[in-house]
């Protein structure tokens, strides 16, 4: 394999990793703060795609504002879902909070998928991308919509990490994810942080969907595969770990990218692409079930 | 007559068929340092958990400076001036020592970052932790963790501190240092309720000792009165002690 081919695969892997990271970070933040595995995360991703599509087609907004609308819509939607459906998990109203959280997010996933089918139909929609055309880097040719979407994803991830590290709200989110009881006694409203985490998690999923919509089309089941990859990533990185989700996304993106070119027949190679993550998931569960950055006492 | 800082009246807590607190009445004045003792399962930590908002009560009232605390969330009570520590240290292990302090110090939303950092560094110096300010809390020893929890409670500028078994597993030299700090905060006007199985510490620090047994207050007096109270001896040693 030539050096150029290796570089091309690595770049493709990094582009894909940035989208995976965006979706997985939302899942990791929600799990870290609320200890809820959000089975409706893929549908939040899908709603982000539709919100972006509607912002551009119905409101006539430019793509950048479309992203803002998608993020805001999903943040508000996430906050409402937390308030109406998730709060019983930790306010004592649910007798069996872990089972409740699984059932309620799973039911929400089915509901949203069917609602989207009824409202928008099963037809694929292709919204305007952030950037059209191709970008040439030496001999490498990269599609502009992918590279622009990856660039936005990297900016968003960086902003999120800086916010978590340097703002008081970010510290409060980290404190609640590390010790909920102690955070409460030091004056942090865990209810407010929980709502914020769910809103941010939903907005990140929605942004990932909005960025991917122009690349892979917007259809009701568009979130199914990305969310499976997001689960693989958060398990690989360690449930609830933010650095783990980023490293996990990079690993999965690179594994998919390089494993694909190891199979000589290109049509078969692409067919197996989604299986590599599942193989990785099985391997990590057997060898290091707590993930790369997880701790052994963390509850699954 | 001045309003007590903490007034507990007819407090009842049940866990299923078990009555953990059986109509407890307790009044604590501003600046008191009260020891709360009793055998395991007597209701001490349950009482602290209700006062700090972790458990709802099944009956009775609790007033802090005349204001009811029942029904309020722990974070609201923390901002209202009720601080507490836990039996098992609960640090934010992946945050630095200073970040642990700032989480508490900035939670009211009104303190500036500079003022909170200055206060945090002062408290860390007071507890001999300033050189560890930028270390992760996970790297602290057990004793240093206890001191950080103390410092973090003080970041809230509390009027009342509820200390739950602060001396468990602590080296005697560190325990002596913790005694000094507790006495100094109390001398500065902070009301303290101290739960401990370490009778030496309780009798040395507290002018008033309250003894709970099976959810009832069986003795409320000076260390000498407590030591010589037959009901206290019965509770700890059984009725056939003498």
C-alpha cells in the first residue's frame, strides 16, 4: 500500500471519527451525569437531520443558521424529554429506576421513529451541505461537504471540552458525574445539571445528524447505525468518560477505514464496514469490560 | 428569647416497619458544638440525612434560624448555610484539589472567581493542603482526602456543619489537627454537630452530648452526665452491664 493510500485512509478515518465522536459524546454526557443509557439517541440524531432540513427548506435559512436551529431545537426537545420522562429515574418516583430508564428511552425511540415516518414519509431528503465541491490536498481529493462537516464537528467538540474544563457549569457537570451526592451538598442543583446534560447530549446528537444529513441523506431510520457505533465507542472508551468517547471514536474510525481496504473486493469490503465495530465491542467486553478510561466500580 | 439555630421537633422517620427516629426533639443554639452519639442503628446518620435534605421526614418539623428546612433539596440547604461531611469521603476524584473547592465556592452564582479562588487557597493553607492545590483529588491520601472534605465544607461559609464520623481511619496526629480546626471554626461562631464513635474526641471537643438509641434521645447533657448516665451505659453495654 502506498504512503498516499495510507494517508488517505487515515484522513477518511479521522473525518468519520469526528462525526462518531459528536454522537458518542452526547451519549457519554447523558450517561455520565444521569446514569441513563439513552436508547433514543439515534432518533435524536435523526430529528437533528430533519430540523436542519426543515430550517433550510421551509424557513429558507443558510446552512450555518440551519445548524444553529437544529442544535437549539434538539436542546429544547432534550430538556423537555428529561423533565417529562427521565426525571423519575432520580427523583424517587420510579421504583426500579434502571429498568424504567431502559424502557422509557426504548419506547421513546420507537415512538419518534414512527412519528418521523408518519410526518415526513420514508423518502430520503438531501439538504444543502455546508460546503459544496472538492478540496484537493496535493494528490488527495476530499469531498468538501464531508471535510466541512468534520471541521465543524471538531470545533464543537473542542468548545465542549473547553467549556467542561474551564467554566463553573462545566465543573458542576463533571462534579455531578463523579459524585452526585457530594455535588448536591456543595450547592449544585443536580436536577438542573441533569436537564442541562440531557439538553446538551440531545443537541450534540442533533448536530451530528444535521452534519451527516447532506452526506448520507435524511431518512427516519438514519440514526440506527450511527447510534450503534456511538454505543460501541462509549463502551470502548469507558461508559460516561468524555476523553474515552473521543479516543474510542478515533479508534473506531481508523479501524473501519483501514480494515475496509484489507479486503480486496471493494463491494464486499464496504458491506463488512459496520461489522468491525461490533467485533471491537465483543473484544473490549471480553478483555476490558470497563473500557479504556472506565473504572471497574462504574455501574453499567 | 433568641431563636435556636436548629430546632427539631417531633421528628419521625420510618423505613418500612422500622422506626428510625421516634418523635425526636432537639434544639441547638448558635455557636454550640454538640456531640451526637449512639450505638450503630440508633438513628444518628438518619437524623443528619434529614437535616441536610437527603431523606424526607415522615413527621415533625425542622427549623433553621426559624425557617423550615423540610422539603428543601440538599443544594438549597447547602446554600442556606447547612454544610455536611460524609462518613465515607466523597471527593470529585478527577478534579484537582482547587477545582473541588471551587465547585463548592462558586455554586451560589454570586461569588466572583477571583474571590472564590482566594478563599479556597486560604482554606487549603489553613488545612496544610495548599501545595496540593493543582493535584488531582484521586492522588490524595485518605487523611488528605478528609482534610479536603473539611475545607470544601467551609467554602460554603456555613452557619451549621454536620460532621459524620470525621475521625474514622485517621492517624492520631491528623486527628489532633482536625480537633484543632473543629474547635477553631466553632470558636469563630460556626455551629457544629459531630457524630463519632470516637468517645475521646466527643468528650474532648463537645460541651454537650446527645445520645440516641433506637430512634429516641435517651440523654442530653454534659460529657460527665453522659458518661454516668445509666441509660447510656445500657444502650452501649446492654442492660446487664453493671
